[in-house]
C-alpha cells in the first residue's frame, strides 16, 4: 500500500523543536501537572502502579466523556491515543476500497491521506472564504450520491476556525440520512470557542453519527495523548477490535489525569482560562495584521487556537515559512499544507509575551523582503 506524505505533520515534526518561536500549534499553552491537579491528586498518581490501562479506556474516564454527550453511556465511548487514532480507526472501520467519502476541506488532511491510501474515492467539498469559511450547502448536496458511504466534517474547523451554524449542521445531517451514509465529525476544537458558548455536537443528531474529541486542543493537554470516539455501540465495538492492532491501550497515567480533568468544575476552569488566552491573543494578532497596512487579511476565527490569513505579496507560502524559520527562528504553517498557497496559519494559543516576540520577528523579516 502506498501512502502520501502527511505534509502538515511531517513539516511540523521536522522543525517545531528546532526554533525559538513555534507558531504552528493550534492548541493553547499547556498546563503543568501542578497547575492541573491538587496535592492530594498528585500524591495518588505517585502511588499508581504503571501497568496496562483498560484497553478501551477506564470505566471512570469513559463515563466522564459520556457525560458530555447526552444519551450516551460508557459503551458508546472508545478512548484513543489522541484524536488522530480516532480518525484512523473510523476510516479503517467504516470504509472499504472503492467506497465514496465526501470530505470537508480545508482540513487537518489526515483523513484525506489515509482514505486515499485505502483507495477510497475522496470527493472534497470546500468551505468558501466569501461565505466566511462556511460551506455552500447546495454545492454539497450535488456531491452526494447513492454511493456516498460517509460525510466527514471538522467542526470547529482547522485551519479556518469557522463553526457551522445549527441550520447547516441540520442540513448536513439530513443529507447523510437521505444517503444512508455515516456522518463523521472531528470535534477536537469543541470547547475552544472565543464566544464562550460550546459548539453543539453532531452526536445524537442521527443514528449513524460518530464524533471524535480529545484533550489536545481546547483542553491544553496534548502531551497526555488522550482522544476518543463517541458513536453507536456496534461501531465502538468494531473500532475497539481494530485498536487491538494499533496502540492497544492508552497510557494509564494519562487515563487517570484525563478522568480528573473532565470533572465538570475542573473542565469549566480549564475552558474559561483557555478562552481568555485566545481572546487576548486574537486581539493582539488583529492589531499586528492591521499594522502591516493591507499585507494581510483574515476572517476572525470563531474557535480554536489559530488564525488562517491571506497575504498580498509575491512569494510561495512554503518558501515564506522556510525563510522566516531560517532567518528568524520562528515557525509558521504554510498554506501549501492545506493545498492553499498565499496563506499562512498562525497559532494564537501561546503565552502573550511569546506571541508578541514571534510576531515582532516576522515583522522584521517582512521589512527586509516586502
């Protein structure tokens, strides 16, 4: 089986740990264990024996996750090693060679690459910048056929930060129902809304709806590598059987910390802290872009730790990213990673002083070349 290079992840992996300022992350400044847990909780972890965790996630953690999806219980939940494993298991479980997948773009691009490697017929539907990065629903309807096996969305969206309206969600659900297709929603940025209002989940809107979530983005805990799937019990069972062939089980330390993180009061504190960071940093990035007098434009994100902006000068986005990295030790994501040149994605979830210095370095570079 041939598989194409996962350009976004490979590029980040090569350079994110070699620069002084990394603006490629779309999560929010991570917590330390001391910031997250109290002394009693930390003491309990210190006495934990480091054996295998229950392979589908502990009962405690799955019950905490299920509580976020009304109508579900622990048997509707599979804990995965990050949402990236959740995405992989879903494609592997539900789609076969020759099946038709209608996929929202731009997107993280993992599902795009995995599905194409499995020789699945991938039909993209694009979010439209002139619609504030929302889909053209009528255009989407024309893509769906009796052969459509799955419709896959990322909501809130990476890289644009756009959030589907409830009307758009209902229309997509209706299309999936009419086609008898699975509806798969990557909801990893749910909880990182700048407005403070949680994005509704696709879970429970349709009997064949499956959602992925995790602690990497909205919860500022990427190092735990905790993701999950929520869906029909039969699908969860099938995906768990495939997980036996991938990572087997989550890390027991991560499982325990995750269960404490998702206590409702703790969860609320985490999300409040992170949304405050995003609002302040979005204001900072907006002022910075405005100071460059027409060189940059972007639609403000509704959720997530990133801004997806266009630039108005003649240089390829990969070359721009490479030059800034080499000359200013500052790393940004090229629009080429999403198949969209003359755009860049900037992470806005870091500490404010870190973001300020990174933007300053980009400005210094621009003064020399633009």
